[in-house]
């Protein structure tokens, strides 16, 4: 990463505001007329919610069913496309080739568990 595109340094208190939780994907489907978006229904233990994620080019819906993922649970809802609202964000990594990998726990854990 070059110096001009380095992300800004944040204080610990800023990072502490982010609530990362484990979610289980209970339904996944491609968003029609979108090249990248997948609509995911999540179980967060104490609630169900929908997020939209730009992972359609990397994962098929059937690959995602039952998968546990790490999500930013306290992100403000955001209208992403044509009235579709996303209520969180999943964490994923991508490399220089464009390969994308969703961040998941190494073993199954209760939905809603806090990532520390």
C-alpha cells in the first residue's frame, strides 16, 4: 500500500464502537438486475435480519446456506439498490488477483456470539 492511499489511523475508542457478531446465513439469493449483489437473510441469535453483499461473482447462493460469517452488527441500515436495505455488513478479504473470501469462525459457535 502506498502512503497516499493509507487508511487514516483511528483511536481504540473508535474501533470499540464496532460490534462484530457471528451470524448464520439462513437464506441466500442473487439480487435481480445486479451484477454483484447477493441478498442474505441472517440469524443473529436474538434477531433475523437482511444484508446485501457484493459477493455474487464469488459465491453461489447454495454455497452460503448454513455458513457462519462475521458481520458488523451495529452499522446503520443503508438503502443499497432500488429500495433494498442492508442491515449490516459481512467481513471478507480479497487479494491482488480479486479472489474474495468471506471471514468465518474456524468452528461452529452460537449465532449472535460477539467477536472480540
